[in-house]
C-alpha cells in the first residue's frame, strides 16, 4: 500500500487516494512547496492534508502532500516527515526495516529505568533504583557505583517502564496452592 523512501523529505499521497480520505475542497493549498526529484522535473503539489499514519505499532500525525496520480506508483510514499519524527525509531537489518515507537518521556507514567552503553571492549549499564538514584554497573568491575554527577552517555539501548496509576502501590496478590 505504501513505499518507504528514507531520502524523501516529505510524505506524498496520490490524488485518487487522498480524495478517499479528505474531500479536495478541504485540502490546504497555501504555501505549498515545490517538489524536486521526479526525474528532472519540478512538481507543484495539489494540496496538503494532515492525518495519522500507522506503520506497525508506530503512529504519528504527518503532513502528506497530494500529487497527481501519474507521479506515484503506490498510494503513499512515506518520507522523512514521518520517519524522522521524535517518537519513530527505525531499525534496519539485512532483510527488513522495522519501525519502533519511542515512549513519550514527557508522560508522567513513563520512566527511563536503565541505559546500556558500550565502551571499547565492554558494556556499562546505568540503572535507576526505586529511590531514584542511578548506579553504574561495569562488567570490568565487581561493585556497582552510585552516580552523583551527570555523566555523558552514548546509549546502545534504553529501558523504559510504564507505571499504570491504577495498579501502582497495590499489593501483589499471590495464588494459594492446594496441597
């Protein structure tokens, strides 16, 4: 249904497909950019629409520029206006391109609990404890170190948790087993 183009700055949609989403009279037409990259030609979009695009589990409001059907072979060409959003993480392997949603860290129920970093030859892990203190765990050391300053970290991975306010501070109920 769509094509991912990591080199395209904008996301494009075919006119016939856009007409099924929003009536042409509701398209924005002010200050439309001139598009280059269609061979040696220059294309003026027919309009602009804003909608939610979802790829896998990643959703983001995105601006789509409407172009004549003759310019696109697929209904949608997804460009950097989606792929470069702050909540979108791309993971490319030899065989596939995965879209991963970055948690909204402004959400009071999302917290960073750990950061994994790589130093030449070994890994380090920064862990946030329940008292909100950070500790450094280094695979070259036998002791963890309490962090009292703001270190510079180049993360390899991050661990997030979501705290559900309805569940928070509730005791854990254990099932009784019959003997």
